[in-house]
């Protein structure tokens, strides 16, 4: 039968962290930090064309893309800020 009372029976108490998730995140964090430390060495071993493609893909994570600025009619071309 389904529990229609709205009360929780069994399982973790509310607010108790999931131990497995915590452990998996810790392992993944360690792996990522090791790889970040080795990125420069890995990039030096690559063909220049592939290295440039990878750097282009990583660039948006370092520098945000700039949006173009539009000039609408009625706005002054120069704002007179000196």
C-alpha cells in the first residue's frame, strides 16, 4: 500500500548528506585538479592545429564573449563625455 499520510517512514532523515555522492564528488574533484595541473604538458605534446582548436574551445571559460553594440536612430553619436 502507498503511504498517503505525508509522513516519511525509513530512509535518511531530512538534511542528512548522501555519503556515496560526497565520496564520488571528492574523487572527481581530485582527478580534475590533477588533470588541470597537467594541461600545459598535455597541450605541448599535441599538434599545433589541435592545440589551437582546444584553446579556442576553452577560451569562453576564461574570457566572456562580447556582445555587439547597436546604434539606434535618435541617440547621439558622441555622448560628449570628456
